[in-house]
DNA sequence: CTGGGGATGGGGCCC
DNA sequence: TGGGCCCCATCCCCA
């Protein structure tokens, strides 16, 4: 009895089409490596065990290890993670999920990282059968795809950020369509004219090639296309039915996670997001001596980098149909149901999930997700750019008001309020404020000693961010450098 | 306790 | 594609 392990897709169900896959077999002490290309399978190598190469050994060892893990999973041995899908519980190993899925990687790295407690997650965005297929793939490398499940599997894989599965699904659909076209061309009687269900002419990925689908109706690929379209219509119904806003589908929260609260950009979720933000801000602003601030920041940044790096091209891209059935591609956040038009907006949005805050204020160490927020903060808090008396709220100018410093904070007071409050001893020169930023940046001599001694004043030698925010003492820092500096 | 205003965060979209 | 602006929601502080 041999052990067959596949690296790729051994069978493609009713597509009857083989992709390039590698199959190796340990049989009677022999190592066999085969390669399927098209419908043919070529045997690349059959070697007796004494002639195994190190690569053979490595492959056999890996397959054996994976098989052992799969066995443990099926026997529920050492499983420290349970996933609930449609009421069905799947037991798994955290480290396996972590290594296979970007989604679980994020989830597990945020959650009980060091704890020995069992982690569980539940989903209702895909069904249990689909997750079983994906879990089988994770533990065996075998993906049981067919024309009726490929869409669901691909969707789930996209959600879970399993790039291999996405790629396989894309290849499957592509090959499936090619075969269908071939079949239809061979059978001209099956080709009926129907222009009403034209496939999309615009797609960001090559999952469906519009050119290959022209004038082939009621064929396999159109059935597949109908399926795709039905899903999109359902999606759109959700969009229009629950809320006038595009983000309406967020009402159906896709996941319920015990340790992580996944937000949607609706009002309620903003509240949730702000709670998280507030907690983060507290960490960042209150007692920084009690926490490893740099470590936290570095961790967030690293997570973000990993996330951006691991984002497969298709993740987050969803097709939404306009009223005229023209496709409208949007980028879907892998962590919530929010969709955006532009990739850059998705990247910006992802910061609210990763906690990444790349823009630190050098005056108060507060960090921001966006440069504009930092700029706004700096101007209002540290430069007193608003020409309004903080006390009486009246408009003040350089003539009838002064800038008052309290620590790193600056604000304006009118002369009347200054005299009334006795701020005389801490009054700064009225010429600072907007002008001061230039002085700070360029190292211009200032009359105000307070500013020269302020901890956030930059040296001339200090590197400035390249972007326009640099003139506000804004510096985009590399967290790894910060970390090194601290050590 | 409550309302107002400042500070902040996030989305859409233009340049 | 990134920067920047505008708008809105939310939180928090203070009177």
C-alpha cells in the first residue's frame, strides 16, 4: 500500500482536466514523481529508496508529517482550535491554520498568542461543506473542486486568504471554461444565441476571460457565469435591501469571533472602532512606561507589512453589478464587509484593523494613521494655528492676542483673558505659531527658549520625511530603527 | 446629568 | 497611486 501525496490538484471533478500537478508516491520503497500536464500524466522519476535524493527525502518527510497532522486532526488529538461553521465544529491545530491562512494568521496573532487556551472562531459567510474542503486541503494538499463548488470554495479561500486555493480555483475556472468552449464548438447545436447574459467585460483578475466567452450561451461557462451573476445579484440585494449606503451588507456580520470584534464602517462599527482607537490611544498616551510601546508599534507595523505582502491579488476584489448589469469592481476588506473603490483606500482602511499608526507626532509621541490627521493635530495642539481665544472664544490676531504654552500644548489667548488669568509667566512670543514650524525645522534661532528646549525640536541633522508633512516636524519613522535605537 | 465644543478617526473623492 | 480636502461620526472633556 503506497502513500500518494499530491502537490496540486489530482482530479478536477467533472471538468475532466488536469492542471500541472506533481504527484509523488512512496510505494514498495520506491519514490515516484509524476507530473500531469493537460490530460496526460508524465512520470518524471521512479527511484528505489536507496537512490532517493535529498529532495525526495524532504518531500516524503513533509508529506508524512502532514499526514500525521491530518490524522491527529481527524482523531481530535492535540487540537487547540475549533472552528464553528453553520453549527458544525471543526477541530484543528492553531499552528497549521496560522501557517496556511492569512486570515487565521491575523486572528491568532492578535488573540491568545501566548495563552494555552483553546481558540475558536465561527463563520457564517460560507457553509460547512466548503470549509471542510478547505480544511482538507490545508491538511492534505488535496482540493476537491468541481464546477458546483468552485465559486464557494474560491470565495471562502479569498475570505480566509489562502492564496494557493485561490490560484487553484482560478486555474480551475479558466480550464473549465476552455473545455466548455471546446465542447460547445464541437457541438454547434448547443450554441444558442442569447446576448442577454453577456459576461463582464471588465475584471481585475483573469479568473474569467471575457473574450473566451463570447457568443456561447447556455453552455457550461455560462451556467458558471449565471451562478456568478446570481451571487452578485444576491449581494446587491443585500446591499440595497438593508441600507441605502453601499456598506449596507455589513448588517450581516460575517464572523463572530470570541477574541476579536470585527467592525464594519457603519455608525455602530465606528463606535466600536473608536473604542478600539481609544484603547490604543490610551496605551499610547497614558502610561507608556508600563508597556513596550516600541514593541507594540513594531508589532502592528510588522503585522501590517505582512498583511500587505500576503494580500493576494484577488483578495478583496468583488464584483458588484450596476443597474445596467455593467460590472463595478470594488475592493473588499478581508476583515470586515466594507468595500471600497480603490486599492489605496483599502490599504488606508486596513490600518484600522492592523492598528498601524505610521505617523508619530514628535511633540507628544501620539501616533496617527494618516499624515493629514497628524498635521491637523500638530497645527491645533502644538502650533495654536486657530486664531481663536481659548477662553472667550473670540477671534484674536497677532496684535491683540498671544500664544500660550502649557507643556507641549499651545493655544491662543486674547490680551484681556491673559491679564485676567495671570498667564504672564508662561506667555510665548506671539510670532510663533505658524511661523514657528519653519523655525523648528530649519533650526532658526528663536526668541522663545521654551521651544528651543522642547524635546520635540528637531536637529538639523535629523532626517525628515520626504513627504510634504516634513515641514511640520512630521517624520515617518521606521519602527525597526526606533526599536534598535531604544536598545 | 447634560449639552456644547474640541479632538480624533474614517470614508469618499478630487487632483 | 498617494496626498489632500471635505464631511461626518464618535469620544472625551468641561462648564
